[in-house]
């Protein structure tokens, strides 16, 4: 995969290279968001976008402005994603693969990293210069873990059609041109995709930007309860159907009773943790640091917190901190 130095070598005219580089770079964040929704992996999405930009450099002389630069880049990105999906398949959350366990009988079974739907920092996938609040809301909703997980149930081309039509608001004729098919075929694919999504019923969660006063209070109470290891307070914050998952383990738990029992049993090492706030997938998140040697707190998990109607409905603890903390700009430890 090429880095930025590869790109600069693709043109012998420095000023032309700089201009093209700038024009391509303007689309990086939105392309990364598109590829993330397609692939369900933050790292694969960034690889796909880099491949897209390299291909664009190499074939720019053949572009000739027959469509907008943005449309052309999306065409390349779609082809890159479809190729990657052919090789790697879909990603999932633990609740897509197994039934919930109980805290008393829970078994930790690890699966390969390519199995899992991955979290992503908002800044990597959500453009900031968006004037339409409704467009911003759709963008945030469409990177929620539950929604991206639901997208994984769609065949790759249906996935592309739904994202382009429903999330990015492309016209059917534009999508047909991009995919080299007919408007009727696009409309049919969209109808099938909507039907499949309706069956999977992705769980709703509230936006992280901006948090209203009640959501801020809920998160403050969560931080106090978790850092103080006050399980009674934590129980009061959890929805009756709240879930806890911990990729790369396929274990997941449902309901306050089992979630609390887990933290008091197998997960008791989380006692004394500290939380550092961040944002992931359009929802609140925290870097969790567990007590380590010499009073230092060591990275343990990236917690992505899903909230709805004043309660926490999902605690998603991604344990591979060596992958996630650098991407989210989280410190490698707390003194």
C-alpha cells in the first residue's frame, strides 16, 4: 500500500502534483466514512482510501473530467471495497455470532481480529464542514456500531447502493452510472436492502454531538459509578436489556444483573479503573485504564457507550488497546 511519498512521485510537475494532491485530499474523510460503512473496519477503510488515491493519481490523465472528481473517486473506492469484501467477507459483533451467556457460566473464546466490526474515531469518518444539521444527523447515525453491523448483512453491491442512496443522498441515476447498471436495478437493490435492514432492526442510540444536559449527566454518573466501582449506581444507569461485549472474545452478556455479576466476578480486575473520554462511531466513548504496577494505570479497553432514552443500552469494550488507543489519540498510560 502506498504512502504519501508514493503519491508525490506520480507527477513530474511539482505544482500540478500539489494541486492534485490538495483536490484529492479534500475527499479523504468522506471517502473513509464510505469505506468504513462498506467494510466495517477502520484500518481496512483507511487502506481502501489510500489505494483509491493511489489509483486516482496513476489514472488521472485518463480521467478527462467526464464526471465530477468526487463521483470518480467514489467509483474507484467502490471497486476497491468490493474487491476487499470478496477476499475478506463481512464483520460482526459478538451478538451477531452467539447467544448471550450468563456471568456464572461465561466462557472467554477469542476469535481472529478479521471477525470483528471495529470502532472508528468520528474525526476519521465524519466531515466537519457540513451546514445541514439533518445531513450531519444522518452521517452520525450511519456510523453507529449497530447500523454498520446491520449493513454487514447485505450483499456488497446492495450495501453500496443503500449507503450511496440513503446515507449520501445520491440519485438513482448517479448510482447506476457508478455501478455500471440500470436505474431499475439500483431501485430493486435498494428495496431488497431496506427489507433486510428492517429484519435486522439495528438498535437506536442517541447522538454524541452535541450531548444534551441529561445525556451529559448520565455519562458523568456512569464515570463516577465505574471509577468508584459502585455497582448499585451502575445498575441504575443500565437499561433492562443493556448488553456488554468484549471483542476479541465472542462472549456477550445481557441485562444489569449479569453485567454487574461479571464485573464483580471474572471482571473484578476493572476495580480502580480510570476513564478518559473520547468519541467513537458518533457516540460517547472512553479509554479505560486498569491499575498497574507502581500506581500507574495501564490501557485495558476502548469503551464505546450506547445510550438511548436516558439509559445505557450498550457497553462495547474493545480490548486490543495496542490497535485502538493510538488511533484515538489516547495516552499509553496514566500516572
